[in-house]
């Protein structure tokens, strides 16, 4: 005689289409950038006092998810072994301000002096014996500065020592989302390398890229690593290797520009989708004080420029974009707040359950069949399958106490949220053996949890249903017998 199938309850969800979500690996960035400013007292340039800077940026920070610090090496290690995060109170205050506002961090450390008011690579590297040359063309503020030859062994040893110390402090996914793990060449954009033997530019340039990528990957194991996507002048196989074998995400700037981000470049980048997530950046900054630049490229207004940026971001499936420095961020939030919200609602990923079918009655320790379907309405994806985050995020079901919100037990699904793409609902049918628990009434709940943080809910779901304070979404009352 066949035993009767326990009655089931089907839970349907209403997608929240209006509430901006702040989730890992996506969202707006605000920048501390090398634009003639400095975080270090006594350095040339405009000193950014942390308290003042955060007051100015608070309106933009409320819309952002990540503080991106893109500065020359000398800002991080002006004296060998004396690191800014230990000895520069203003630097620490900047990072603490991000934590207080719920922002994670991202970094790029660059070594080239081009268009920089600072000596980017500290001169103690030259004093240790590294070879290099003066930056005569476009030297930046204050005249010629010194750049190391990127193939020089002393430079490489000293920089790897820095990266090792950098990783000891910042290889922490709870604090840091990504590292732009290259930073060579002009603006750290992986072009115009300074080499002792420029006649071997392609050969040595490829070696430099491989060296810096492997250096960061050796030391940063837990945060995402970004590769500045190339125009393939050094070979498509370099991008294939870094984005594929090494598992980096693609960092691409130049968005909205008809000059620097032509359709063929978009198509090259899209050829890596969906395997490779994209973290993107506007071509134009200082959009208020330097209107001539973007108007000369054919834009009649800042809004037209910002709309073009969002179109490019959607086309290449960008997870992140930049509000950038104060004047640009202020223009976004005061002139085009609807565009800020548009990216928050569609950029990156936006995950929600569609339906979940669960039995009303379970037997402790015995399999219970759960059917669940999920949807992503964002144009990007959760980068949880890249090496640093692999296995970090998982769909979880929990039995909550009937009268409180504390999980009594949690089981993990085999569902892979990193593979959920817009327009393709993901459907699963799984048998979960909940651990033996005391008989009684419970509530079944779900969440996407962080497996590295004691299975705490980690992804805000785009649903209108109420959630517990910890982030569990209640499904149905169930009885365990």
C-alpha cells in the first residue's frame, strides 16, 4: 500500500521592484582617487581630511555600496615597512568612515607617476637598487619623477613584499569586496609600461602582466581580484588566461565614451559573459568643472552622458558603476536621482524566490521534498563562483522556533545563485533531511547565507514579504513529528 503524500503548501512571492538593495559585489562606488589629492599630511597636493570629506560625501555614500581607494603606492607605504593603515590616522579614519556607513572597500595601488602630483613608487625602492627612468613626458605636478622599470627584480621584490603586507590586512571579504590586482602603467590601467628594453615591449609586457597577476593571487585568496580588461594589444590569450584560468573579474573603464569604448570593444568584453562578471567605470569624471571634455565627444548635457553610461552598463552586464569623486557624485544625486535609483534597481543582480513548495508535516531526520524557483531581474550576476568566493553564498532553509526567530537547524541547497541570469528562472526539486529535532510546531524559512559567516543571511532578497531581523524570509508553518 502506497503511503499518502503529506499535504504541501505553495508559497508565492511578490517581487519588490522599488527598494534599492545593498548586496555584496555590486552597486555604486564612491572614490578616493589620484586627482591631485592626498591622504597623507605633508605630501604635495590637496589634503583630504577624513571628517570633512565624509561630510561632503554623505549624500552619495547613502546611495553607494563600496568605497574605492585608488592611490599611488607611496600613499600606502611612504617609508619601507610603515603602512598607512597602521601609521596614518587620516587614512584609517577614511576606512573607518566607510565601515560606519555600511560600505565595503576596494583598492587599486599604482606605481606609475604619469599625471600624478606624487612620486608614485616610493624613492626608497630606487635607493634599494631598482633601476628606472625619469617621467619626462606628462610628468604631472612638480616636474619629472622617477618610474621603475617593471621587469626590474628589485622593484618586483619590494612590491611583492608590499602586496604580502597589504593582503595580511585586507584579504578579508567582510571588509573588502575587490582589489584591482594590477595597477601597472599609466593610471594603473595596464598600458604604457616603462621597460628597460622597450624593443621587447610585447614579450616583456606579457611577462609583467603575468607577474603582477600571480603576485596578487598568491597573497589575496579571499577577496575578488579585478583584471583591467585589455584591447588585446598584448594578445587575447592574456585576457583568456587571467579571466579564465586565474578566475579574475573584468574591470573596464571608459564607459559612455564613443572614442574609448567603441562597439567592437563592448563585443569583445561581452564574449566573456556570463562566465566573467564586469565591474565598470565611467570614462568621464570632473564632469562639472571640465564640461568641455564630454561635450566635445557629442553629449549635450550631463543627463545625456549619464543615460549613455547606463546603457553601456546594461549592455555589458556591469555589476558596479561609479558616482566617483565629490563633484560627480553630487551631480548624480542632485541632478539625476532617478538614474541613481535605476542602476540600484537593475544594475548587478536582484534575486528573489518565485515559488516554494514545502510539506506541511516533516519527520525529523527524514527527507522532505522542497521545490523552489528563483529569479534574477538584474542585468548582472552574483560573482559567487569566482575562486575567492567559491562556495561562499548558498541557498539555505531553516526551521525557526514557533515563537521566536532563532534557527533551530539549517540545511543548504545545491542551488547555485551565481548562475541565475535575467530572463531565466532557476527551478529546483530537492529532498532535505533536516536533522532530528524535537517534535512540535516550527516555521520554515529561507535565505541566501554566507557559509563563511556562520550561515548568516547575506543577500538581501527583492521580496515584499517580511523578514526576520537576521534576514530569514518566513515560508510556512510546519509540524515535525
